[in-house]
């Protein structure tokens, strides 16, 4: 008995072309969180593994994380209690497109609660991270370069953070454009608006729930 014919090649190709990469990235976020949770862990416990008492504003893991293949880099730091008591700290993401000794460009910060759950995405003024400044469009062009395949501090944490940037790339692009608009409109009392301590967070988007 002959098997029923499958879909025409054109239909299969059309289906492949309609796969949403952002949806796939969201699935990877959930997968990483589920695997970590099975072991009683989270992206935060693994990032801070071996740290008895995290110091406010110290960068973790020690030495940061850098993937020499992609130029992607990140660190996490917590902060002292503030008006946003739900946020434990945030991941700062960067890309070094010309290697470890080349310029370093900040992409987006990812705020999480004490359980490692996503709270917000936000951009910051240049003085906050001291990166090498890029305007919005060339910064957005680097988002796809943020791809971390490293064993430290934990491979699942690296894949989770990579997936967060990929899943919310359109929103991150909006935030980066807003960053530039806010800085351009900001008039400090003196000096460069990118160095004005009065302007720290330049755009923000919060996750629902």
C-alpha cells in the first residue's frame, strides 16, 4: 500500500519560512529555566555560584563572561534596596566586535528578581557602564552577535541570556532608539549629556505579570 503523499515541497518551504525566531528563542528561555529548576537552581543561583554574600555593584561572575568566537560579553551585578524592591539586580550585555582588546559596546540590561525571573529590559547612559559609544543603528546591528557558548558560569545561563536578547530583539531595538532620543533631548547643566550623572536609565520596558 502506498503511503499518502506528503505536502508539496513549496508548502514545506513556506512553513519553514514562517517559523518565528523570536518564538523559538522564547521557548529556549523556558527550556533553560525548566532544566535549571529541576535541579533546584535558577539563572541567578548559577551566576552567583560560590558567592556567599554578593556585594552590591560587584560584577559577577568574577572576570565577567566573554565568548571569543562571537565577541559577546556580559556581567551581573546586584544593588542595594531601592524604590524597585522586586529587582535583585541585572545582567549587562555587550559585544566586542573586534576582539577582546577592541571597543566594547553595551546592548541592553536585563533586570531580574531574586528568583532570576525577568522583570525588565532597559538601556543606560554611557557613563553607567563606560562603554565605547555607538549610535542606535550600529548598536542594533550588533544584537545578533550576542551569542554566548561558554561553560562558565553555567552553559544554561549563557544560552538563557542569549535567548533573552534574541527573543526580544524588536523591543530592544526600540529601546535603543529611545535611548538616543532621550540623550539627544537631555540638556545637562554642563558638559556632555552622556556623562551627566543625573541621567542614568534612558529607556525601559517591563515584563507583564
